[in-house]
C-alpha cells in the first residue's frame, strides 16, 4: 500500500502537462486504474482485513486525487504567470504621435456667438439653403427691382418652388420669415448658417456665413435691440467698456434700421479693438418692418420686434487676427493647425451645428 501510494504520488509530481496529469489520474483512479484494481481484490480478504485495507485504499485515493488537484492548480497558475510575463506592457515606451483634428475658426465663432445669445434666451432655428424667391426676397419687403435680385448678384437655380424661383439664399433673413410663419409670438431665435452670393475677391466669397437674430413680442422696442447688441459685442470681443455706436441705415425689412459700429484704433497701421477714436462696422439691425410682420400673418398693430444680421467671417477675422478671407475655405492643414481650435476650447452649447 505504501509503495502504491508513493508510486502514484511520484507519477503526479512527474507529470509535466495537463494531459500527462490526466493520464496519471486515469491510471490511478480510472475504472481500470491501479487503485480500482486493488479495490476489486478486497472481496477475497477476511472481513477484518477488508475493512482496514478498504480504509487505507480510500485514504490513498483521496490523497492522490488531492495531489492531482493541487498540481492542476499549480500548473494553471504557472501558465497564467508565464502569459502575464509575456504580455507585459512597457509603460515607459514613448507614445505614438496622434494627429488630432482642429475646430475651424468659422465653427468656433458660430459656437461662441450662439453661446452668448443662447444665454440671453435665444433658441437656434434653421432654414434651407435652397430657398424660394418669396422667402428670400419678397416677404422681406425687398422690391422687384432691388439690385440684390439681379442675376449677377444671386445664384438662381433651375426650377420653381411653391413660392417662386429657386435661389441659394443670399442671407439668413429668410429664416425670420419661416419662423414667423410657423410659430406664434413671443419669438426669440437665432439662425446661423451658410449664405451665397455671386461675388469673389479678396473680401468676398461666393459662400459665407451669417447669423440672424429675431425677437417679436408685444412690448419689444428699440431699447431692447440696443441693449441686446451692446451686451453681445462686449461679450464677444471680451471688452467690458467696448464703445458701440448705432448708425442710421436702411434695410427693406427693418424700419428704422441701423448699422452697428464698434470702437477701434488704426494708429500706426496697427489695428486694435476697443480703444481709440475710429469705428468699424460689424452688423446690421433694426425694428422689424410692419410689412414683414403682416406678410407672415402677424398683426403689426399688436406685435413688434427687432432683428439683426451678423457676418461670421468678419467677426472671426477681427477676433482672431485672420487677415485674408479666402484662407477660410482653402482647407490648408497648416493654416488650420495655426488658426484652428482644440475641441475643448469650444463652449459646447450646440454640438454638431455646423457639420
Ligand atoms: N440680411 C442683411 C444682409 O445680408 C443683414 C441684416 C441686416 C439682417 C439687418 C437683419 C437686419 O436681420 O435687421 O446684409
């Protein structure tokens, strides 16, 4: 018995793989195994001897089974350790450089403008870039013979929509019309987006961006218009005491109309915002013309409102010192790396607006 036990335990220790260990198990504990064979012999013994031998065999069986289990666990541990060692990552290796994208200054500027006006309670509205003549011109009180309607100023598309000839919208103002036609006052919306005009030189691009603003309510007046735009200009340029001037102007869709200038200096060929005696025009605005309200089915004796339109490229050029308009659309990666923004710089009020 002692020899049997010693032999079997030695075989367990000698097994050098899970398969070899299993073979030992079968040879010892299996139906035809060594211990089983001994068990079968018990029948031929005297009862007293049978009992003692049976107990001894059972003890050997348990010991061998336990030794096999222990060996199995040890082997699995060793295998895992070897694997962990082989897969070890050297965290001191330098990382591979990763090219990150940049936010285009146009997108950044739109996000900033929307964040400021969003805080004032404006909601973002959208309209199509392919418009019908009526939304882009007629409803905005732009007369038939207005120069903006001429073929060489506006991109007309083939085909006629429900509301006149198809045009690429020349400004974001048609979003005012769509908003007033489809929802009831009080209204407070901004509409950023692409606009198109037949123009191309150092200061004009056939595609550019604007942001439109519209407020309509029963008590809205010019004081609200001024307060809103003064606050906006100061917040956008980050100058608390920025001088802001409202200069009388003309737009068919507003009455009265104004252009807004901010204080700047151009002394010694150096341009600075917020100081000095010079002025720079940055946007157009006015009280919504009663005819425009009526064109949209809003009672102009009950409601009044103000509107404004801002050129995004101009704001971006001024704030970030970008000298040439055309570079915005050249997709030059060196330019984008220089003037672009990291994703975290964006105050994310409107994720994904300018896709
Ligand atoms: N739509 C005008 C343009 O493209 C800009 C503008 C001026 C919009 C005055 C307005 C406004 O809403 O009130 O030049």
